[in-house]
């Protein structure tokens, strides 16, 4: 079976960033200078508020990237084949061109890569799960 990429999402909410204002301003300037020389390169990054958001635990949407919510190992989130996001710069879903680099974004609370390995000669199977927690 091909590897899966699964993510759980939270809702972005306003948070107290007083202590981070200088740092966020510097990061915003760095991102704009290095990756977003033309405004259309980063349409979702218009201010420093766009590069950091506090998150809640529950997702407020039933769709993301044209995907419906799925249940995987008891978690609700969004699943796709890993190669869809890793091997393509863009995908088209529901007549929208989507940048794959935006699949994981500030409202992602965790991501998993699941790989099913099978040895026909031994009849052994293993599920390898790599979990990335980004919810702080």
C-alpha cells in the first residue's frame, strides 16, 4: 500500500503575542525577502499575523484541500497519499489549484506518515508511523 499523510487540524485563534512581536516581525521580513519577492508567491502571508496562530484542539471544518474528514486510528483529520503532496508542486481539486506546500499550515496540530511494510517471503507486516506534533 502507498504511504499515507494524515493531519489533524485545529482552529486558529487570536493569542497574546506581546513577547513575540519583534521576533515575528523579523521572521515576516525574512520570509518576504527570501520566499515571497512577488506578492503572488505567498498570497496567504500579508502580515506577521499570518505566520503564527494559536490553535485549539478541534477542527472547525469538514473539508481541507478538497478532502473530507476521515477517522484514522481514532483521530479525526485529513488523509492523502504521501506522494500526492511530496511529488507535486500543485494539485487541482474541485476546480481549484492548490499549492501542496500549504497542505500543512499554521492550523495543523499534528501530522502522521504511515507506511505499511510487507515481507512476502516471511509473511510479516509492519506499520511504520512517523508522528510530527506541532501543537506546542
